[in-house]
């Protein structure tokens, strides 16, 4: 699963319960823990691929600073 918004169980509970009832659902905790674990696994896999492959690392090096606006964000942070 990985994304609580895509959980049919949570969608049904949100549609059929009050917010207070929804907030106490044991399924909510389960879905959130699953999302956290899936996110950790995905990031771990991506990191391992980057660190174990010069080609992947070089590709990320070319894309990440521009796409993430790294230079601009660092300058803004320094000016603040």
C-alpha cells in the first residue's frame, strides 16, 4: 500500500465515521506505519543504488541541484 490516501479501508472509514471516530481507528495507525516503512524502504533502495553505481550517482548529481533549486534555496537561506 504505502499511501494512506489510497487505502480503501481508510476511505470507507472516513466516509462512514466522524472525524473523532476516524482518528481513533486502529486501521489508521496500521496504514501510517505501513506508509512510513514503505517510504523508508524506497529511500533506502534509492540511496543504495546511487551509492553503488557511479552512473546513477552522476545522473542524480546532474539533476538534483537544478531540479531542487539547491543554489537558490541556499542563497535565500543565507540572506535571511
